[in-house]
C-alpha cells in the first residue's frame, strides 16, 4: 500500500533562517506531488505541485521554493524565512488525476519567531 | 474563477443525531470533482467522500453522504448518527478542470459533537 512520510512534525525557526521540509512517498511510482500551506483557522492554499522529476509549478509567488530530486521525494525550501511563513505545511500525492483524492501527509507545523 | 464557500464556521450536534455541513461552489467548468476532507486536531487531512459533476447519484460512504444539487451548485456533507470522534474541522474542496487533481479548498467548518 502507498504511504506518505513528512518531516519534521514541528519546527521552530528564527526569522531569516533557512528551511527544508521533506516529503517522501512509498508504494507508488511517478505520483503527482503537492505542497499546501494552512494558515491558522484557514483552508489550504496550494503552493507547488509536480508531475515528475525536476518539474515544479508554483501557484503563489513567495520566498519559498520546491524541488523534486527523485521520483518520490518532494522538498520545500526557503533561504530566509519570514514571520508570515508560519503555518501548517502539508504534502500530498495522487497518481490518477481523474477522480482520485489527494492523500496527505501528517503535516509540519512551522513557527517562525 | 473557481471558488468554494463554506458559510458555517462552527456547528454543534448531539451524539447519534445527523448533521449537514454546507458547501457551495462556483465554476464555469462542465467537468469537475468535489471532495470532503476531515481534519482532526492532530492535523492530518482524511479523505471522506467524492462526487463527480457527471455522477447522477449522490455519493455515499458509510455514515457520510453528499447531497449534490448541481443546479444550485451545492455539495453538502451529511453525517448520520454522529459520534464523538466526528468532532473535527471539515473542508470542502473542488478539483479544477478534468485532467488535474489540484484542489481548491473552502475555509472549513468546525464540528463539535456533544454527548
């Protein structure tokens, strides 16, 4: 069966520090991969998605970036965090774009201080 | 532009009763998909139910059913026989277009089930 792993679960980082969040999927090949962010008390906002290795689409311009160095690995990064980057970050995958749901990881709660 | 609206920030229901969570959507696409997710306090997003725009029957999954009214552009979630473990945030989401699974989400409804 397919599983998705996301780490770390929680992270506290100072303003201006770098960020690297990692997500890996097991049990499937060539999944579509997604990074979403959820601000406190809000819905989810799509940040990046990828349909293959090295293919990244950005939905919202900001100081975050994403990379997909391997088929089942998706990384969210920042060179310098802002206070507004605080939130709950969720990675998700899907392999059939017609009607299957997105499957989410357990999320990373990021607090920028 | 596609949009999902959930007008109920919070709902209360007594255990064993049914509850309806509202969701309306706006899209110019003829083909689209609608999803409901549950987010407990732990933060994970749990898929509950899916309705395709061409599905003639309302979707059902156990205690969850989707009241799909295409002309009114509404896709309300009905939870029957509520349980204490149903207390969570519930999000309605829509897939944009056909050959994509990018989802746009509503702002959610917090459901609290009391004994």
